[in-house]
């Protein structure tokens, strides 16, 4: 027996920690809710929870300037690289410690992370 159920929304939890993001057009708000990400569409007045999750609570989010790539990092430094439009995890990697800041370059080709007293620059 095959069921066609699809996870669509997370009910009963609230924002705990991490940063919130607006998409570049300002129509959507991304919020970490525990170890998942919820998208609030401010124009259509709807919400959607993304179908993937981090291992622990999300501590920081970053969205590329063209809204194509989303990076979410949890409390232990494990990260997900996500195709934001298709809602698909492209890669999982581990920074091995808590990340204090995460930011994309204006061109979107690079992102920088701050961990401890170090700054690392990665190419997307």
C-alpha cells in the first residue's frame, strides 16, 4: 500500500534561536524553527516548512543574493547546502564547531564563515 502524503507544515512550535531572513524581493520570510526552516509568504499569507532538517537546532541561516542557494548551520557546526527553489539538499558538510556568522558575497560565488577566531571563505 502506497500513500501519497507529503510533509507540508510544522504545527505547534515557535521560533527559538537563529537569524531570520527575507528573500531579496521581500515577499518571503525564512525562520528557523528548531531543526527545520519555515517560510512565511507575506503576500499570499501562507507558510510552508521545508522537507529537510538539520541534526540539531539551527543557529544561523544565509541566502544567496539570487535566492538560489540556502545554507543552514546547526548548533554543532553541521551545515546543509540547499537549492532553495527546488527545496533539495545539495550537500551536507561539517565545520566541526559552532559558527558565529555566515554571509554570502554580493556576487553569490563565495560565502564566508566565522568560527572561533578564524574566518574561512568558501566557493559555492
